[in-house]
C-alpha cells in the first residue's frame, strides 16, 4: 500500500467518526473558539504523552482514537477559521462533509509536498515525537492568539492545524503498520 493510500485510509476512518458524530450531535462544535479547539487537542495529546510515560491507562479510549480525535479537532479549527458568522451554528451534514474533504485535501497535498522534499523522514520518527510536535504546534497557536492572531515572520494558525492533521495521520499509519504501539 502506498503512502497516499495509507493517508486516505487514516483520513477515512476519522472522517466516518466525524460525520457520524455530526449526525448525532449536529455542529455543536460551532460554539468553540480557536483557543477551545486548541485545548481539546491539547487534552488528547497530553493524554497520549502521559500513557507513553506511565505505560498504562485506565480509560478505554486507545491511542488510535486520540490521534483521530486530534485530527478531527484540527479540522474543526480550520473550519472555524473560515466561518466567521457566529450566528450560523448549525451546518447541514452535506456542507460539513464538503468542508471536511476540502481541509483534508489541502492537508494531503501538504503531506505530498513535504514527503517529496523530506523523503518521508516521518517514517523513522517516534510516536513520542509526533505527540511532542503536536504539543509544540498548540503552544504556537496559543502564542499567535495572544498576539491577536498576528505573526511577524511565521506561519499562521491554519498552518499549525494542518501540521497537526498530518502528524496525527502519520501516527495512525505507523500504528497500522505495527511500528508504533496502539
């Protein structure tokens, strides 16, 4: 299976959960501000890091579900950056599906471009590094928010969310390949 196929498979598994939850809950996530989305991802990344350090867990959700959750929250963050109408809380499932596919299409293209330049170096990285990189991206988002969304010489909030998506996908791929622990 190619990296592109593996990427699509990882996205498809997260997408199905996202759309099913949209059918169950609607788009209640529309009330989240960017900091809240970042904090939701932080909780999941911090949980994986704690499990990695302690070596055990007490809650049933596995690391796979946490990576999928981070991926899905990053997509929520990207959608929220695009939709500025606070009054528009409920989005139809078809529109959510379209927005989801748009954001994952952009993230896949970014992955392909970086894989070209970096030679898929991520395949040799540890799961711990993916989690640490996601946590660093979240700290960057928080700092950008403290700077009123402005950067001087750095990528914006959206670029950090796209990187989080890709690190989560890489984590899922390497778990699927049994390179990393689930």
